[in-house]
C-alpha cells in the first residue's frame, strides 16, 4: 500500500515490542510483573463516575460545542484564576480528547513545513512524532543526568534558529519525574521571550508533586510569558481518567480558535458525558487525589531504595509524576549488553518483568519504571531485576 509520507516518517512506538511480548506471555499464563504502564492504577473516583452517569441519564448524550461545554470551560478558567492568578476567558480554552489531542492540534495549528520545535531529551515519546506529522522538525537538546535530566537556558539558546517556533516544557517530566525550579524556568523563559519562541508547557503531572515542592508554571512569570505560553493539561493523570479522554489547552485566543477549527472538522466535541465527569473532577472533592499522592510517595521511596541496592543500577529520587528513570549502563556493561532495548527484552524473557527501555525517550542508558503498580508487584519486580543483573 502506498501510504502518505506523513505516516511513513512515524517511528513505531518503542514500548510496543515490550508490551506486546508481555501481553503474549500473560496470555500464556506466565506470571509477568508489568512496570511499564503510563497510567495510575487507581479507579476513577466514585463522584466522577456518578456525575457522568447522571449526565447520560439526563440526556446529555448529544453533540456539544466543539471547544467544550461552557460549564467545563468556566471550571478550567476558575482553576487557573484561583490557583495561579491567571486569567483565561472561555475563548482561550479548548477541551480535547485527552492532553495528547490538545498537543496534536497545537502542533498542527502552529507549524508550517520546516518549522522547528525544541524537544528536551528525555522526552515523552509522542512529542517528536507529533511535530513530524505536522511537518515540523524536532530539534533535540539533552537534559543531562547529573542535572536531574533537565535542560538549561544556555542549551535552549544554542538550539534556537530563525526557524524555531516552540520549546516543549514538561515539568514534572515523563519519563524522569524531575521538576524544574522557579530559577531554572526563569532563565529559560527569558531566552524564549527574547527569541519569540512559544512555550508549550505540558503540565499534566502538575498535581503529582511531592516533598513540599511547588508546581511553577512559566505562564505566571510575566504578561509576556503568559502571552507566549500554551498550557496543556488533562484529567488522565490526576484523576485516574485515562480512558475518559479529557484534556485541555489554554493560551492565545487565535491559536486556540485554530485548534477548535481543526477539531470541528475531525473529532468534533470531546465525549459529552466525559465532560461532565471532568467538571466533577475539577469542582468536586480532591481527597482521592491526595490519597493517591500519599501512596505514590511511599512507593517511590521504596522503589528508589531497592533499585539503588542493585549492583550496576543507580536511581535518582524524582520529585514528581509516578516514574523513576534509573541508569542501567553499568549493569548493561557487566552483563555484556550493547543496547538497553535488548537488555529490557531479555529482562522480560528471562525474569518476566516488563520495563520500558530509555531509548524510546531518547536516553540509551536508562529504563523507565512506573510505580503505578501495587507495592507487592513493585517489590517482586525489582527483586527479579536484581536477580537478572546480579545473577543471584
Ligand atoms: C499522559 C501524558 C499526556 C496526556 O495523556 P492524555 O491521556 O492524552 O491526557 C501528556 N503528556 C505527558 C507527558 C503524559 O505523560
């Protein structure tokens, strides 16, 4: 079949090989420990489910406005006003089928062929592929592990060309869990503003920050920063709503309108009753989120402790999200592996633990473990990793 160039440039998802193999093993009845999942292992809170159910029963099962129901747009607007003192009118907000869809529409609305987007490594797997589909060019800069995988303002500056349109910022980060400090962001914002580079701030893990650290959004730094930022967020991670497909973007009205126009000819509105669920998530009790955070902290601490006990693995303690991104290069060397892909494949084959090789995030020496799994599964999985690496 002669396929469009825009899809033939897509790299296949690197997680697929491992996930497909893990699923096949599970089907065969093998006891696989899956630590690859990129979603919370908690149920969607009950009051959210009830709100969606009620909406369905009340007949809210028809098309809505493409950008979302006014009540939800207002709830999102209120959130930014109350939490960050940022003002977004309804026309500056679009509700989308997940944060992923918001990012996709954003790059489609922003980029002309050849426009560049600076993407920090390690990156969330979809950023470069979305940029490519939109006929843009991802330009990579590497967040070094000794800087907690974070990029610096100097690196951004060095990567800027006349074609640069945007920089992706993802704090807390998937896959590293790192968060940027106010000072670090201030320097980055300054560089972006002086070169007219739009900041795409993916804040989907905003609520999953630990140890008393605060979330800092670049949009809050100044009027200019606000005008040059698009915030991406969604319900998937804070409210365990990955399957509901609820995300949103806030920013420049013209840009948001272009994103709405794209939606109007592709997906139309995001699912009507999911929007009522999202409304309940934002305006209802936040206790389930707090309970989930408490559990995540316990798991993170244990996982980091256990991983660092393995000879050949070193693991930073991240401040957010629900991932750790340990360095396994010494283990690989000791075991005679050239690539982390093969290492992860053999880990699955021999010890039945599924982790995501760092190559998919642009990092050849690391792997991602998600601690959105029970403590029992985490301990069992890491004991098996220890056996795989140390041979005992
Ligand atoms: C999960 C995730 C998203 C969006 O997920 P949706 O389910 O589409 O809302 C966006 N960015 C990052 C970094 C993520 O990990």
